[in-house]
């Protein structure tokens, strides 16, 4: 099995426990990423995973990005369902995956374990971490965990309509500067911010060997 982070194919142990242990070591490094561990050039058809807590709007966003035509299947060996579809972003075909809800990479439930293992083993080019703007600070914990995996992360702060009703305003630019990753504020329900999201995804996904710092 090869990982999509390294320019050269790398061998992972076949044993599941060893495999995960080695992945954790790799994706949870003690040191900051070095120049030698930058992204390999991205494939022509990028894969994007929507990740986040339950009820933050991942599936609604998935439908908006894919036009609703979806293949839902059980991930091999599990009862966990995964929705996969094609979308067009920046004029190019992308594969978009809607993952089961997760609160943390320190997973507890079968769904969380599945999503964590899925992110660490499958060739994902970009993770869109969808969060609820009303619970921004609580949900940023998973953003940091995802950033530690070294998979490129874009933060989608959803439910802006509800947040604004509660008097919560999110400063996209400031958040972007603080985190060092692309941030988009949006309301999937109102279809607000979708164009900005696709524009930022297009920039991010199709820039080879892009690295981030935080
Ligand atoms: N008000 C509001 N509701 C939203 C928004 N995005 C999603 N929802 C609603 O939130 C609920 C959960 O959305 P869903 O996509 O199933 O969340 P998931 O569990 O993360 O996949 C649904 O009733 C959606 O219609 C949003 O931006 N604003
Ligand atoms: Mg869902």
C-alpha cells in the first residue's frame, strides 16, 4: 500500500495494529513537517473528504457540491456507510466523500474509528472540516488534530445564518491568518459562501506541493 504524502511509494506493514501505529507515528509527528515531506504532485482527479461533528451540515454541503447524485455503500468490513460522488470544482472533476460524524481523532464510536482510519489510510487530497459557527472554539480542537495529520485542511464554518441570529460574527480573514489554513464562512442552508468555498478549494487542491504552516 502506498501513501499519497510521499513522492516515492512507501510500504506499510500489513498487520492492522502495526499499520495504524506506524501511521500515527507518521501523521502525528513530534516535529513540524520538513521540506522533504511536502505533498507529491496532486492527481488529476482529486479526492476531497468532508469531515466534522454530526449535524454541522456535511451532507447538505455534499449535496450542494455534487448535485445530489450519490453512491452510498458500506465501507468494506464495516457497517459504516460512506457517500461518494463526483463534483466539478475549478472546471475539474473531483471525487467528494461525505464521512460519518466525528468529534475527535481520538475515536470512541465505530463511525469515528472508521473516519479516522479512512483519513489516515485512503488517498485524500484535501479535508474540508465542516464546523458549526455557533460552536466555533469547541470545534476547532478537531481542526488542529486534522492539521496534525498533514493532510491539507480547509475549514468551512457553516451555519452562519444561525450564528448571526445569535449575535455571533466570524472573522474569516482573521481566522485564516491565525490558523494558517484556508477558511470559508458559509450557510449551506442559504447557499451562501458556496462559490467562495469552491474557489478556495480549486486554488488549494490544484496547487501542487503546497505546504502550510501553523
Ligand atoms: N440553519 C442552517 N441549517 C443548516 C445549515 N447547514 C445544514 N443545516 C441543517 O442542519 C441539519 C443537519 O445537516 P446535515 O447536512 O445532515 O449534517 P451532517 O450530520 O453534518 O451531515 C439539517 O437539518 C440541515 O438542513 C446551515 O447553514 N444553516
Ligand atoms: Mg450527514
